C-alpha cells in the first residue's frame, strides 16, 4: 500500500505588515472564505470565515483574545468562541475548518486544507 502525500497549494493573501495585531482579514482561497488573524505575539492563524451557528461569513470581524491560554476569536454574531488552533467552538457543538498559514518573504500565504 502506498501512502498518499498531500501538498498544500499556497495562496498569497497580503503583506504581514498590513495585518494589525489582534485583528482579522477575510480572503478567498479557491472556493473558501478564510479568516486570517495576526495574534499579539506575531503568530498567524487561519480558519473558515463562516460562523456555523449563524451561517454568516463574519469570523474575520470577531474579537480576538484567549481563553484558558488558547487563542480564540469570538463571533460578532452570537459571541461563540472558536479555538484558532483547532477550529472547535468552545460554546456550542460546532467547528470551523483550520487552514495552514505561513509568512514567505514578508507575504502571508494560506494553504489549502
């Protein structure tokens, strides 16, 4: 049996310096709306932009913070918190996809999931 290796396709989103700490931006990666966040420590996270509770594409506009030491974003619709590392909702039975994200030559790139 041969292992199949998935190679991410990277899409440039914006320059790292254009992202404000503790803020998100929305980007279209193929057919997916993605919310990209720059954390206070300079780390990057990317999750699906669609809030599964409300159905609105608004997570990039949410409030970024921490809960129990984990980076989260609170949906601007109903305030459910989503873990930016796992995509799990901490307040409801819901989940958003998590996307790989990196900086290359000062440009933020998001990979296919």
